[in-house]
């Protein structure tokens, strides 16, 4: 009887320890893990996030999948890799000027029935390649098995231009948001932390700067210099940092009144340490929550500038330039439908991500005050 009681007590103690361990794990779960778990439970946003990240990573390897240059060429017993190196057409015995045409070279090797062969990418067309010599009739050409989305008015493959344009659009938005957020967070943090006359003065300067018409500035600059990726990034950064400044300023005003900031000041912490180590990590919720929507705005701005002719210089693959062609040639439906579909599904996926992040970072979910 005594042994049975001892065993029951031991089992009860083990059960209590397991329960305590489980509670400690639940209590010690960081806020970021809780938010990430919540974000993963919102399947629409989470799957959209995985899809966009996957497509964006793949887009950096597009020369291996969508390109006019061969991956490998075996010629006279030697192997060549045109995807990494330029070869003249005469090098492979082709009677033409300039770079070798590897699609024709592949057909030539197949007809000769020799040991030479060419390994082409899955989709053997480059976004800036003119295909007039290989296609009959005048461009634009209708979609076909060889060209999934047809060609544009310069006989360039639309599908390859859309895919390469995806990488350019996302990269542009990420670079702009990185610079704009850096400037906006820095200025907003100083305004909220120091306040007073400094806050009032800089706020008035921001209001004056925000009244400048963005489109007129772009027109003036485009008449002076040729817009490029770097110039457009700087211009959109100059006009895009102000929005996040207001949110960070408000967060800093709220957080600097907390007890942990007063304790840090009482312990003699420097302003730089208080700003970056204590207040800023607790003020990033609006930064993360609004980031996907800012990316949508930056992509839309780039598309609009390309459409108006003030964007990236030709022949850069551009969604906006394709839409402009479609509006000029409205009877060629693929020039309108394909880029608009690409923009729609890309921006829709990013909006889904933004909605999921906003819900996952909702402070009411984790607040003790219900």
C-alpha cells in the first residue's frame, strides 16, 4: 500500500513538472514567434508570401531558363558555355555577323547528324531580342506555341519581357522601400524623441516638401537627363520617406513615456542607445505592417512612369511600356491582357501578404486589456 502511494505521488509529481514545463514554454514564447505563428495560420497571406519569395528568387536565375544564349554547346569535341561568355557566329561556322544564333545552330547540328549539339534554355528567347528574321508578317505577332504571349510591336517576346519585368519591378520596390524607410525611420525617430522646437520646425519643412508635385518634377528631370534605375530610385525615395515618418514619430512619442525608457535614462544610457536599443524595436509594428502596401505603391509608380515614358530607358523589360504598346495597338489584345494580368496577380498577392501581416501584428490580439 505504501509503495503504491509512493508510485502515485511520483507520477503526480512528474505530471506537475510536465505541466509546469509546458506553461513555461508557453509563457517564454517570444512575441515575434506568436506573430509568425499567427501569420502562418492566415493561409492566404502565407501562401502568397511563399509564392512571391519563390518567384523572386527564381527570377535571378532567369538566364538559365529564359534566354537566347545556349547553356552548353558541344562543337568539335569541345564544350562551350555561351550563357557565361560571348561567342561570334563565325566561331561556330555560322555565316552571319555578330553573336551566334544558337537556335539556328541547334537546327543545323541536328540536320548535319554530327556529334555536335546545343542545349538551350527551356524558353529560348531573350526579352530584348528582335525576332523579325525568324517570323513572318509584321509585328505584333499573335500568341502561339513558340511564343506563349505573342510578340510586341518590335517583335520581342512578350512572355520573356513580362518575366524579366517581374524581377525589375520587385527589385525596384525593395530598393526604394529600403532607402525610404531608412530615411523616414531616422527622421521620425528624432522628431518623436527630441520633440519641441526641433519637431515643429522639421514638421513644417516636411509639409513644404510634400507639396511638391511628383509628376512635374519627373517631367522636368526627364527633360534634362535620361531616367535610369538609380535616378528613379532616388526620386521615389525623396518623395516616399515622409509617410512612415509620421507613424514612427507617433510611436516614439508614445514609447518614450513608458517606464522602461525612464529607467534607461535614470541609469545614464545615452540617447543613441535609448533610441536604437530600447524604443525603436518596440516601434517597428507600423513599419512592418505597411511595408507590403508601400511595395504595391512603388510597383504601381514604376508602371505608371514607364507607361507615360518617364520610367526606365528602353529596351529595359517593363510592364508599363507593354501596357503603353497595348493602348496604342488596342486591337492586339495580348499586349493589354498579359501585362495587366501579371500586374494584377502580383499586386493582389502582395496585398494578401499585407493583410495577413497587419492582422498578425494587431496589438489587440496580444493585449492583456480585452
